[in-house]
């Protein structure tokens, strides 16, 4: 026993990644399930897809849930983020780079080269990964899978099972538990099953919680035509879409802040909160990043308004051009740049490198809209508890939106930021009980105006 | 430092985290491994404990010997007046190293805690920026985290309670959560709050203490002070029932964990 430690820090990286036996077994199951899908994708397995689909999904589900269970089981109540800066996966190490590249490549293939996933025509049928999901698609929609079905299924699967892991990790915090159950519900039932069931009744695919402008194609010609062609249901969807943007969103945001959508309902937020949880500390907290964020997200909001106005102009006047702007070209550009490249490729592909909310923070026009409402007219704020902040910075570190929460907390200023999605993690990780997400109407115009930590006697 | 019940809770928690806590032991010797590193310690009872690192934490004392010849007046700490000035013009001292010549009633000349240091920093900043402001420490408060147990204190909570102080203590039947409210025996006015594993609002506690609010009134509105995240278990009823039983009172809890009500209490609207 004569080891001379160079570092005496209790956070030292001497032993952070000791996997338990259960974790080894569950990781093996998960890898095996994934491997089955990959081999099937590349044509290594030619048996009927159902022979491999169900076992691979089962292995993945049990593996993920069991791993998450074991990771946080038998731990004393409290938040466990030990070692995040020492693990390759969560500190932009080699594992993170590899994962980032694989995810990015997957999105590129998904959006622009679905044939490599095995998408076939009606006559030839699917092959590869998409064929593997045919049985599930048959079961729910009544026809063969598309790349979007496969994507939706995997997406839902991940939110559900990593959601279980998240709930288990934060089980002592009811706010986290409730909102994660909500996310899982909206993704599984409203975003995945319901639209698929609608399709099986030959109704247009519709995700009721995907509100314009996040759902940027809502006012596109083909979409409106499709709705108008499907009778009362179509009219209802059209009505609901406009209502949810114009009435529901402002009202709910007035009462609860942006969080009712971004961290309780939305699918993009849902993935960020569950699959993205290990990466939340990677968001950039600098003032420069904040500046870029404001320029970008508001430009995209303007872009989506202009694009939609153009599309509607064309619909009602029959004119393709407004001045020099071609509505078809502009909407294609939006779909390519924002709808696919930004929200998918960068938004999720870069999780392990830039944190889990890159899209929500820099790109999402719905977030921009909600943010403007939150900032100007909402009861929501994060209250800081008098002078209790010790400037430890935990809150800022774990803010996935890159808000420097500490800078507000240490001077006792309530936090009213348009980007805050109300995930509540800052409040959970604060060691001094400084932060509380709350709503109040009677001081709505004075939110964040005073600083409570000035002087010991702050009255 | 902590009252007995809370200290007990913290000790048990430390044990749970795998730390072999020996409250009754004292070190008599630190052993050398022959290479200039430590190899173990011997306790007063003669027990030999192997180790390769020893940390000694026996209170804090200002490390100011290097100022001896500087002309700055020192005692245990660097002596400062109510503007945190030393005897030398334009030289100030704040934080752990500062010793206040005439401390406020009930406060120590040296307070080696974070909040004192920060508050002093705010005052001295005003003074050096041309708005001389005398240091006023305000009502005592502090916080800490013992592994996973958060601790907050507002006002005066003494481990050995004076004759004229009464205490009310409630502990969660299973979880590591408790609240303690100390109040004056004669007037029933609250003087301090001690929280383990439960968050309370500083401003509300402060308001109650400053205004000499009685324990009954505090009990009646207890939820206003709660600062736990939304949807957390609400145990106010349980606490008030315990209080009623112990003190033969009939207080009915009416508070709600609602910021708008807090704003009203603090008349911030
Ligand atoms: C283990 C521990 C736990 C604590 N827990 C709590 C708690 O839970 N709650 C609470 O309120 N308080 C707590 N405290 C107390 C709190 O940390 C201190 O009161 C606070 O940090 C003091 O701040 P300061 O700026 O006055 O001094 P320090 O933070 O000590 O800063 C002094 C600085 O001066 C530097 N320095 C020293 N000599 C020289 C020199 N000759 N030349 C140049 N630089 C020099 C030092 O390197 C140091 O950076 C705790 C303290 C300890 C040790
Ligand atoms: S986590 Fe809490 S104590 Fe730490 S900087 Fe944030 S608000 Fe302050």
C-alpha cells in the first residue's frame, strides 16, 4: 500500500467505469439485438423478417431496461451524474465521436438514400432493414414498412426504453417522473400508434401534437389537398392545426411556460430528454453561443413564416412567384436545410458532441415562437432562493439549453429566458435548494426584475 | 453544530455511503512507510488503521502570518472596522481571514462560512466603488450538503438550546427528511428553521422571523415556505398534526405551495 496518488480529488478518474455483471449481460443483449438488425440490413440473414425482428426488439428492450435499472438500483436517493467528464461517451471522447459519426451517417441515409436501408417499390418489396420492420408495419398500418415507419418505430422504442432508464435515475424527483411519463405517452400513442392506425383506416397520417411551425409542411399544397380530400376528419385536422398554433399554444404557455410543450409533449424534446440525457452537459454556455442562438432561431422563425406565406400566396393566387421568390423552390430549400439537415442530421447526429438540444436551441421555429411567448407573457419563471446560491455551477453545467443559470442564481435573480424548456434538471442537481420552477400571475411583469441576493439583509 | 436528531441522521447517512465513521476515536500517531509517505494511523485506543492518505480537518484558522511585518493590524484574523477597512488606507479584508472588531449582536468576529464571505464582498464592492456601505450581515443563514442530504438553516438554531427557547421537530417516518422550528417559550415567536432534505424559501422564513410571527401562525401557513420542486410529497398536514399533538394546539393548516400566495405574504405585488 504505497501508491502515491497525484490527484487527491474525490472526483478523480481512477475507477469510474466498473460495469457490474448485470450491466455486462444487459449490454451483451442490447448489442446482440442491434447486431441482428444490422446483419439483416446488410442481407446476411434472409429468413422471414418476423423471425429476427421480434427477438432483436425483445433483446434491445430487455437489455436497455435492465441496464438502466442496474445502473441506478441500490443507490442512495439523489442525483447520480458521477464521472460524466471522465467517460469517453459523455465527454466527447473517441466513443462519442464514433457514435456521432454513425448517427449522422444514419440520418443522411434515412433522408436522402433510403434505398440503402432497403426501401423497395410496391412491386419488388422491401429488403434489408426496412423489410425487417414489415411485420410490425403490417400489424399496425396494414401495409409494408417505409423508411419513415422504421424511423418512427426505432425513435419510439428509444424514447420508451431510455425513458424508463431516465425515470429510474430520477425516481426521487416526481417532476421528472411525471414529465417523462408524459413524453413517453405522447410519443408512443399520439406520435406513433395513432397516426399509423389512421393510415390503416386510409385517413391521412397525422401527429396531433406536431404543431406548425415545427410541422412546417402543414400548409403545403399537397398536405391541404390531402386533408380536404378526406372529409370531416381532414377538416378537423385543419381546424385543430390552426387552433393549436393560434389559441392552445399561447394559453398553455401563458399558464405554464414553454415547458408544457418542449419537455412534456414534443417528440424532439422527448428524444433529447431520454436518449440525450447523458449529453446534456455538453451544451455551450458561452455568451457567444447565446448570441448565435438568438440570431439563428429567430431567423428560422422568420424563414418559416415567409415560406408559409409564399406557399399560401401561391395556393390562393395561383402565382408561383412573389417578386423573385419561387414558393416551390423556397419550401424545398426549407425542407432540405431546416426540416432534414438541421433537425435530423445535426439535431440528433451531434448529440454526443454538442449536447442534446442543438435543434431545440438553435433551430426549432416552434421553440422560437414558444420562447417569445414565454419571455413576454407567461406566469413561468425559475425562482431563485434568496442568497443561498454558492456559485458551484452545477445548474449551468447540466442545462441542456446552454443557459448560464448560475449567473442569475448567484445574484438572486429569477430566470426568465426564452430558451428555457423547463426540464427542471437545474433544480434537481442544485446542492443548495436554490431553484424552483413555478408559475404565478400576480407579479408577471416583475419577473426577473429584482435581485434578491444583494446584501445579507435583502428586505 | 447540528442538534442531536439531525446529527444522528447525518451520521447514519455517512455510514450508508460506506464511510467508517468513528466519532469516539482520536488519532495518536501517523505512521511512515519508510519512503516519506504515510502508511497508516494509530488511534488513542491503540488500533492500527492502514491508509495511504491522511486529511486533517480541525476547524479553519486564517493563514495570515505573512502579514505580521506589514503594519496591518492582525489578531486571530485581519482586523477590520464596519466598512471592512483595515488600519491601512485602501486595504480591505473580507471572508475567512477577516476579523470584525465590533461584530453585530449574536455574531462572531470571524465567520468562516461562504455566505459571510460573499455578503462581505457585496458590501466592500459598494464601498470601493464610492458608495461607502457599512457591513450588515443580516439574519443568519447557511446551507450544506452532506452527501445526498441537503441542509438549510435560517435564523438561530443552537445545538444546545437555551432555557427560553422551545423546539418543534418533525422527521419523515422513512426518508431522510426533517424540519425543526425553534421559538421563544414566552411569546411563541419563531426564531429559527432547520431543514434536512426539504427545501424552504429563505425570504418567507426571513419574513416570519423578522416580524416575530408566532409558531401557530407559521404552522397555519407552513406550505408557503416550502421550496421543493413541483409534485413533491406534501407533508404539511402531517407536520401540523404532529405539532398539534405535541403542543395541545388546534392549528389548521391552510397554506398552499403557491408562489402567488408567497408574493402576497411578502407583499410583492
Ligand atoms: C471542507 C469545507 C466545507 C465547507 N462547507 C461549507 C458549507 O457547507 N457552507 C458554508 O457556508 N461554508 C462552508 N465552508 C466555508 C467556506 O468554504 C469558506 O468560508 C469560503 O470559501 C471562504 O472564502 P474566502 O474567499 O474568504 O477564502 P478562500 O476561499 O479560502 O480563498 C482564499 C484564497 O487566497 C489564496 N491565498 C492564501 N494565501 C495567499 C497568499 N499569501 N498569496 C496569494 N493568495 C493566497 C488561497 O489560495 C485561496 O485561493 C466550508 C469550508 C471547508 C474547508
Ligand atoms: S446549482 Fe444551485 S448553488 Fe450551484 S450555482 Fe446553480 S443555483 Fe447556485
